[in-house]
C-alpha cells in the first residue's frame, strides 16, 4: 500500500543520493540508527513502536537533508491523524 510515508521516504532517499551521501554516512551524522533510516526511506511505519521517536527521526533527517522539517512533520501529523482515526474506538479502549 502506497501512502504518504512512502512519499516522504522516497523524497529523503532522492535527496540523500543526489547529494552523494551513503545511508551509513547519514546514520553516522544524524545519530539515527541505520535500520531506522532504511525503514524511513522504505516508508515502513509498522516497524516503529514509538511514534514520537519516529517523528523526531523524521524531523532530524529532514533537517540533515535540507528538506523543510516543518512541512514533513505537518504531512506526518496529517497522515497519523488519518491512520489513527480509522482505528475502531473499541480497540483504542482495550489498549488503554
């Protein structure tokens, strides 16, 4: 399923590769684990248990790549609202 996170990840990958930065270099410079950067570039939200950490990584990575972090976070917040608004209320109550 293609979604906004896939688009964000693709934009990050394009910005990184067009700057001739390896993903290992990006990981080292941002202190974001390599596996997390790979998952971000793949648009894989399911692998992140802490959505706030993912948000922080997106913001840090966007700044590093010269992408407007506010725009990325706005898009991410909108996506998360859409994503979570589709979870049945009963499921949310069980988790609480």
